[in-house]
C-alpha cells in the first residue's frame, strides 16, 4: 500500500530549501531508496514550505525517519522533528506511466492491429524519428508510410512489448515483432518466410504524443531471414 506523507515547515522558503539541499538532500537521496521512497516534492506556501513524500509502505517511511544518519541531517539543517501526516494512496499516475501507455498503444494498436487513424492521436504533428533502414522520418505522414511499408510486406505483423521503462518524458521499449513475408519490401519479392525481429525504441513524449524517437533493431537479421542478405556461415570448431 503506497503512502503519501505531508509535512509543513514554517520559515523563508528559499532559506529552507537551501538548507535542505546542503544537508538533508544528499543523505535522503541515498537512504530513501533503501526504505521504499518513490518521490519527494517540495512546494512553497504562504508560511514556508510543504513536503510531500511518496512511499511504497507506511513502515518504510517510519524506518527512514528513525535512521540515525537521517536524524543527524535533520538536526544539522535546523529542521523540526519530523511530524508527517500520512495518507493512503488510492490511485497514482506519473508522466512515465502516460508515456508507457502511448508506447504500448503504438505497438498494439498501430503496428499489430493496423489502426492507422490512431497515429493522429499518438504521434506529434512535427514528429521526427530515425530508423536504421529508412533514416529520418518526418511527421505523422512519414510515420504512417513507415507502418504501411512494413505491414504491407508482413501482412500478419504482430509487435509485442517485452520490457518498457520510463524516466520523466523519455520512454524506452524493447519489442519483438513477428510476421510472414507476403509482400514486397524495399524491392525484395515475397518469400513466404516467417520473420522474427527484436529492437528497442527510445521516445520522447510531449503533451501525450511521441515527439521524437530513435529506433534500433536487427535490420541485418530481418534481411537475412527474407533472403536479401546471405546468412553468415558459422565456422566449424577446429
């Protein structure tokens, strides 16, 4: 059960934050992860500052408050004895969660299901992307053409997000795509070969849309699987 702890401290906001940055923050940054700290936010109030700390458990926040090194840092900062009010968190959604949802929808709805109309909802108008095969891709139309090219070549395309992480407005998704080579791809005639390719997409999310992305995937492996490039021979053991 996540817990939000809140505490107000009276005084000059700039002086309080400066003291916190010089004494308490360096210790808290090291200690908080050990006790399940998720995030910390400090806001200005009419009387000083208010601190909002998010924890994985209520037990963790108490362990943090009782840590000798943390207590020493609080005293050095001249802050009062910790007196936080705790609230049970019922729902929680961060910018990273929103970015993850966008990346998953691109994989599921656009690449796998072929819902090209969703591109206008999820891709920024001035989108810029890079692809190891196609180079730079510009705008929604450029992204749409990229999807159409691969989905025409691999009619039963399916993309699965295997791992996804987010930090602020940046999202990294590792994916696996499968399909049968039933259409022409970059002048390569259909072979009927089943293809499996893995890659990683790094995307920046702005206003709920992908503004830019860098895609890396096993392009050589894909071309080898459709016979465009000879597979590398494996040398026999000496």
